[in-house]
């Protein structure tokens, strides 16, 4: 039985759409993945933005970028953070308990929007060409490369992750690149009474109508898409809303979407693939040891681009993004010139540093297919062993994909499993990490799978990794919660010990 105390709510007054609705926005969780880009875009457009952040993030690079952009930040959760002059409140979707700021907004009669709905509202009111990147997963690299390829000084973007040395939100009046993947925050099954926080208000459910849409991948991705059918329906809906849709034929789900679009008139479909039958033919990307040489045939002409990313799958994502830029009418030489300033995507199979001859890479992968591809790519980046440190994303996602997550680590020499990242403080389900560990053990062996457990006498994750690593090895830290802090701690430990073998018994 639902015993949650329901806050008293005023009726919502008719609200304008687009810039009017978001003119004075308060963001709950402004530094969460996906929210930072929205905040930066709003601020760069001259709008009044306030936001609350987790105390753990108050000194983070994301918080620094927001403050530099003019976003007024408050730390912690307090009803007083929602000022009377706000026109809407946007939240990341990761709140899983009664929240004073959301309660306050509803009591004031303010429209409360999930991030995805805020994106739809601003896209509808933008009034200029919109280029969208969507899909069940695999959008981060493609969206960042596409933003760089179109960065002519008049193009803005809202991304889930910034390019290295760049920002994930940028204003621009000519056109907008927006990443429309499932919300990037760690989502969970909400507790009783969570209906209080569903978005409400008029005109919030219209879909954006991009001039060009790139769909990177289509597959089940709990909790957003429970199965492949839900993912296909969402991708097909986005495709039908676009003027032109770009579909990579190396993805099975995207090929099915292509078939679905043939039953009636709809968007112009452009395929990008690894054979001559594709509208944009991609020759096999060539690894140069630090960059990828990408060759695309489009409209009878061969174009080449150099992109500083690692991993064949990331190279293909870059190809799809460049193909989208060409389809959008961009000059290939201009795209190639802009990409010379692109330095990769933050925490997207990127090298953090090397200490004691152990190199640490970081990955923000969440979906099993992304994790598998990053681990396989890491194998090609070292002659030593690969130690994969996995922090699964959320209890809901980990429970749904547990066996796939464990199997995704098959190409590693050792797997270190961290507790699943979650905002929940109590679990009402069995710990899904047990299934992840069982699947990883089946793919590797018992002595190659290690679990980092909390407790005063338990070794920390960095201590476990240090015991395993030898000179020449590569450590791949995968995750978006505690994993974001583990890499620097591991390097610090290696610096202090001077040798990865010091902690060995």
C-alpha cells in the first residue's frame, strides 16, 4: 500500500513553450551526466539558470564549468533553493526519494520537467535546424564528433559528455546538435509515491522534429527499453519525426528500423556501412597508433579524416557522425579541418595517465555491448595484461543485464567488480552483482574475478588492482559513479608505492 504523504499542489497555470518556459530554469542535479550540457546551453543563450548539486560534486570540474558559465549553484537539497522567480524546474531523473526541491516546485505550481522533456521543449522552440543523435546506446562518441564536425562558430550543442578540453553545452544560433539518447543518469525503479515527480504541465510531450537524425544503435537497454521491441519502437518514432535519418548498417537494430520505414512514406533514409551498397561507404578504419584514419565514399567522392580516438567501435561511431555532417550539407574539407581540434571524448576509452609502467584508461560505458567493445579494444592497446574494473550502472540495469555484463569482460585477464552504482540506500532485491560475478567467472576463471567489498578490513579497489597489476599492464576503469574517482586514486597509489607489485603478499 502506498503510504507516501502527497504534497499539496496548486493547479498548473498555462505555460509557454520553448525559451519562455525555460527562461529562468532551476536544475536539480545540475552536474549529473546530461544535465551539465543542458545548463551550459541555457546559460550560453543568455538565460537565467540556477541549480543544486550533490555535495560530493561541489569541487568537480563540472561544477567549475557551470560556475564559469554563470550558472548559480547551491549545494545539497533544500526547498529554499527553488526561488519564486523560476519558470520551471528540471530534474535529472535520478531522484529516488521524496525531494524538498521537487515538492517545493509542485507546491508553487511550477512545471516540473524531466531532462528529456526539457530537451523536447527547447528543441521545439529553437526555430533553426536541429541535428539529433539518438539510439539505445553508443551515442556519446557520435554526438561529440558530430558537434566538432559542425562547429562553425554558429552551431550549438547539448551533449552527455564533453570532448576532451571542451564543453558538453554550447550556444549557437544557426543550428543545434542534441544528444537524444535515454537519460544518462543512473535510473532506478522509483519508490511508492514517485508519481509525485512525473513531469506535468502543458505541451511537454511533443517530440522534436530534427532536420537530420542519426540513430547509432537499437537494442534492449533496461530500464529505458525493457526489450528490443521497445527500443525499435522508440527509434522508429524518432526516425519518422526527422526529415532525414542516417542508419548504420553494421547495427542489426538499425537495419530493422530501415525495414520498418519502408511500409509508408516517411523520412529520407541514408545508410552508412562497410560495403559499397551503403549510401555512405566506410572503408575499414585504419589504426595509426594514436589516431584512426577514416575513409568515407559519399556521392562518388572519397574523403579522409583523422580522429584521435581509440577502439574500432568508436571509430565506426565517428564515421557515422561524419557521414551525418556530410548528409546535412557540410563541406568535407571544412569537417576535416574542424576535427583537427578534436581531442577525443572525456572518459570514453581515454588514457588517464601512466605510473610505475601501469597505464590507466577510463570508460563511461554502461550497456553490455559498449563494455564488451571497450574491453576488446583495450586488449589491442597493450602487450601486457588487461585488468578491467567494472562498476555496473544501477540496480535496475544491472539486474536486467547481469549475465551480459559479466560475459562482456571475457577478453580481460582479470576483472575487478565494484558494487553497482545506485542512489538507493536500501535494496529490496537480491544483489545482482552475484550474477555478474558468476557470468564473469564462467568467461574467465575463479582466480581471475575479484570483488571489491566494503568494510574496515576489506582491501579497497585500488589496493586490489595494485596487487594484480604488473609493469606493462593496462587498467580499464569502467563506470560513471565511484569509478570516476577511482582512476586518479589508483594512479596516486602507484606513484606512492613506486611499483605495482609492492602490495603483493
